[in-house]
DNA sequence: CTAAAAATTTAGACTAGTCTAAATTTTTAT
DNA sequence: ATAAAAATTTAGACTAGTCTAAATTTTTAG
C-alpha cells in the first residue's frame, strides 16, 4: 500500500519517462513535484526498497513492471474522475485537473470498476488522453501535433499536450473543441502560425506555440 | 485549512457530543479514533490553538461555532458521497461508509455544490441520516427508536443508529429496508424482542438489541 | 585529460502525527 | 476526608516527508 506521496512520485516518474529517452533524473522530479533534489533522493531510496523503481545512485531512475502497473492505475483513476466531473457534474475541462488530483488517491478497486461502468467505459478523458485499461495498459493513440501538419490537411482535433487552465480557456475562446474537424488554410512562413478553418465556423489563427500543444489525427 | 487528521477529529468530536451530555472526553476520542489518549491530547491543543474547540486541561472539549461549522461540512460531504455511491454507482448501503470516509476529505466547494445538484438535493443519506444544509445546519428528524414503540403501533423505518456492515446486512436479510411500513404485532415481555409485520410481507422477529438501533417515525 | 560546472547524495534538522512510560489531576469509594 | 482508582497530560522518542548546507560524483569544456 502506497501513500499519497509515493503515488504522486510514481505518476510523475511515469509522466517524465514518456517525455524523454532514458532514465528520469532527480532534478526533473524535483521540479515536477515542487520539492528539492534532496527530498527526491530520499523518496527514490524508499521506492527502490519497495521494488517499484530501478535506481542506481547518480544514474537516474526507471519504473519496474510493478511500479508502472501502479502508475497506470493511478492515471486511470485520475482520468476516469475527470470524465465524471465533466460528463456528469458539468465542470469545464479547464476546471477538473486539481480535483482529480485528489480523487485519484481514493483507494477502492470496486469504486473504479463501478465508476468505469457508470461512465460507459470511456476511452479518453476530457483532454483527449487515453484511459489506461483495467489490466494496466496505456492505449496507443498515434496522434501527431498540429504543428506537424501541412497546408490543405484536413484533420480532427483529438487532444492537448498542455493542460493549464489558461491554455484550455484560450482554446475555448477560439472555438477549438475536442473532436472538431479543421482544415489547414495557411502556414505563416515567418512565425509558423497556422490559419485553420473550423468546420462550419470562422477561420482561426493558431500560434506555433499553441499548435505544438494540439494533438490531431 | 485542515489536514485529514484534523477533519477526522472534528467529525468525531461532533459525533460524540451528540451522543452524550456535556464535554467530550479524551478517552472517548482515543477510542473512537483508535489512537492513544496522549495523541488525542496533542491534537486537542492544536485544535484549541486554531480556535476550533473549547478546551481546558482535564475538563474535556467542545466544538466552537467555527469547529461545528467545519464538522458539519465534512459530514455533509460524507453523506452526499454515500448517496452518490448507492444511487448512482449501485453500491449496497453496507459498502459505502469506508469509501465515503476518503471521499469526504476531497476539498472543493464547487464539487460538493455540483454533486448536491446532480443528486437532486437529497435530504437523507442511505442510512437515513439527515444531510446538513450548505449553510451548516443539521436538520432535526424527531425519529424515535423502534424499541420505544408499543404494540399495535404502525410506523415507518426511517434510519439506523448502527452502521456496521454486519448490522446492515442483517437488516437486508430480514427485508427491513429504509422507508418500509411496519406494525408492531407483539413485544416479548421477557427479552423485549419485537415481532413486526412488514407491509406486504412476512412477520419478522427483531431482537431488542436490533430494535434499539432502528429509527422510526 | 583535467578543471570547472552541474547534478546528485549525504548530513543534520524540522513538522505532523503517533507511541510508551511517567507524572499529574480529578473522581470515586470508603 | 482521604486514599485508591481512573483520567489526563507531559516527557521523550519514532516515522514520513520535507528542507538547507555540505560533500561527492558525473558531465562538460577547454
Ligand atoms: Mn488531469
Ligand atoms: Mn486529463
Ligand atoms: Mn458513513
Ligand atoms: Mn451514512
């Protein structure tokens, strides 16, 4: 049985491992968890003792199979709760992350199972992130970034890489909702900003910075 | 902002205060929270510092107005989540208490408000306990115990005083569900056990011990 | 290859919450 | 009214998780 803190470290290690090659570093973890490197080192020794990570001093860290299973379980709970908050309680997709951060730690297998059933076995959370299976597999999506699409491409907005309230509210103001079909009208040669034509809507300017955080198929 | 632990102490103090006259004692708290008296004393000093309880050494303890407000807020969350678990997720009334013990600590005003709306502003939880108002008032019910009813009385089962899984499952087996109408057929003079006639059902024997834990109107 | 910089770990300390054992206060029973 | 019993508090210690400052190891650059 893990503490909240241990669960958060596992989740963070998983997250960082998917974003870069090789081992996850102490400093990266310290930054993500808003603690100091010394605190991270202490926790890494504990997680290694529990066989949840592979850890050699100064060499960074990697989840064990069991560690990854637990991390995915926590991510599954987080994303299911986000679906609940948006679909059932009517929260905006920009409001649910912090609440899900708390709900994800409620420990009851039965609760997660019933919640999943109640929600109709959703495949994706409100931000387009895939929901890990009960068995602990993270579904592959094969999405690419909007910034990698070319002029004339007709694509569907499937997810976001950035989850901050500000970013999500910005998308709301641009009428860029998940699932909407857009066509790349033009890519500015100078700043790489993208002019997209939203299906049945007005054209919208998307900065390169924003385009890099939009996932499409 | 209170920790989980502080919230649990406040809730326990409230609970004990409603069950007996006068101040709540250190030992009673130690027993309820499954800790030792010394630990309780430490916490009482902390809660007193935060002005959540009135506390004089050796004299027991009483919630301040602010302390009671917080306690009722936590009880409100607990009971709303229990309603959710039973009504929406299909849990049995004997399975929800422990999960609600965790959910009650998720801190978000907005979440509670929306949950309340989503559930249709329920007045009672699955055990017949009244749900405190958003403003922090505990509704009066005026129920009495089944053990206090007389022969011939026609009454409705409105709540339970005992919340253990065993007790609730026992009631399930006797077909004693909340809201059901029963008539007292006979009270045994020797052991005070009660023979009740359930509306549209077979008569059921209820021991005095059980009758003392059933609330009726 | 080596010296400086960066990253990481160790040492020692602090808080919240808990414990046991000992001391103190209150209650109870002669 | 007092002595014993019960309740409560204090003293001192422990764990989880955190911190700062110092020491160590690894990486980078010349
Ligand atoms: Mn999230
Ligand atoms: Mn999400
Ligand atoms: Mn309960
Ligand atoms: Mn209840």
